[in-house]
């Protein structure tokens, strides 16, 4: 069997809790595989450890135990192979938007001429709609515009793995739609692998091949890996008409409303990996929007593949 592009193996994060005998176990023994070119979203309630996982993938945080292998090499520290967009845009305040992007591009391709670096950087700023504001410094940009600069910077360096921590949260709905479309365009042309945290189930269905669902913390885990087998290209106005759309959406919402809490603190039945679920491969009977809680052995809403 060939090794997956990204393999998360037994990842555990604990913090020693002040004044308490026991550590805070954020998540414990998380195993996940991500294939090259996959677009994966992760959803879970606040505090379950999504950003911690993403920061470990970025090499900016260390697990208490376990590790991550990318492309056959263990992740140890940050690398230009992994680009990050944080929830709170992180730009160098003394540089203009363009210089911020150039900074990343120069580091990535040190042998490029000045002209080529600038042309490439401008292209990505134009792509996120900042062509007219690229000489402004972060303090002269709105929150949404700053976030677009960090998105442009991450995209421009064309990392093998793009790590996005709720990147569109600060954007208005219209801009978010435009940037989501750009992200999909870049991703489908570049074969980059994307790992993205979002709290928006509709955004996840529009973008992802697979949606990982985390239970509530502490002792959180990735309980389910939900396949989004809606055909691509997906148009936001059209996919909501697809008969499978609400099956997937109901499954996700039901997890967030009920199962994320019910399953909190429990273990995966296969200790190592989340349960694989394809809501569209299930029986054609309509899925009730709010099914009664069922015993673990009696779960017709899930298919294990
Ligand atoms: N430095 C730290 N010390 C103690 N607890 C922390 C620290 N950093 C994060 N945590 C805790 O880890 C948990 C997961 O945080 P985080 O990964 O930011 O969650 P999410 O992104 O899912 O909202 C939270 O309960 C948070 O309070
Ligand atoms: Mg977070």
C-alpha cells in the first residue's frame, strides 16, 4: 500500500492545567490520512482543538505525543512547503500589501528576478480584488482586506499544503463568495492539498472532498470523515438544488447539534481512524432532520465503507 501524502499518527495534545492535578487533554491519539490534492475541511465546536491541529501541521506547535509525516518526511518546524492563513491575518505592519506578498514570494523563489517576483505577487493581489490597494499598509486596510492580503500571500507561494484557519470569517458574504471561487480555481489547477477549518457547513460542502467532524473537547477526537460526493464543478446556486445536498447538510448539522456532544469523551470504535461516511451512498429513504438518539449498534443513518 502506498503511503498517503499526509499522515497524522497518534497525535495528542495536553496542557498542564494550573492548580489541577490532571492535565487538560485537548485531543488524544488522532489518526488521519490525507491524499495529495485532497480538499479537506474540519468542523467542530470552539475549543475542540482544530487550530491546535492546524498549527502542528504548520510546524508552529508541537504535539505532546505522536507526529505528522508529509511526503515521507516528519514535520519538524515551519517550511515553505506549507502555507498558512490564520484566523487573525498576520501581516508585517511596516510593509505595504504588495511588499507583504513579495516577502513570501522572494523567500519561496530566491532566484527569481525582482520583476518576476513583483509580477507574480501583483497577480495574486489582483485575484483577491486588491489591485487598487496594493500600496497601502495593513493599518490603512479594513479587516477583510487584510485577510485578503494574507490569502494572496499564502496562495502566491504555491505551497504543497495550504492550511487555512477559518480564513473567510472576517469577510462579507459577497467577498467570501468571490474568494471561495478563486480558492477552488487555484486548487483545481495546482493540485495543492488543502486543510481548512471552517464553522460554515455550506462553505464546507461547496469546497471539500471530505469533511472531518470533531467531537467536543476536552479529549476531543475526529469521529467522522464525511465524503462530499457532489459533482464538480460546484456552483453555489446550483448545488443547493442537488438532491444530495440536504442529506449531507443534515448529517453535518445533526453532528454539530447532537452527536458532537453525545460522543464527547468516547473512543473511536476503530481506535485509529474516524468512521468513513458517505451520506449519498445510504438508503434512499429520506433522512429525518432530527433523528432520535440511537444505540451505537443501531445506526441506519451511517454507512461504514
Ligand atoms: N497555551 C495553552 N495553554 C492551555 N490551554 C490551551 C493553550 N492553547 C490552547 N489551549 C486550549 O486548547 C483547546 C483547543 O484550542 P484550539 O485549538 O484553539 O481550539 P479550536 O480552534 O477548535 O477552537 C482549548 O480548550 C484551549 O483553551
Ligand atoms: Mg480555532
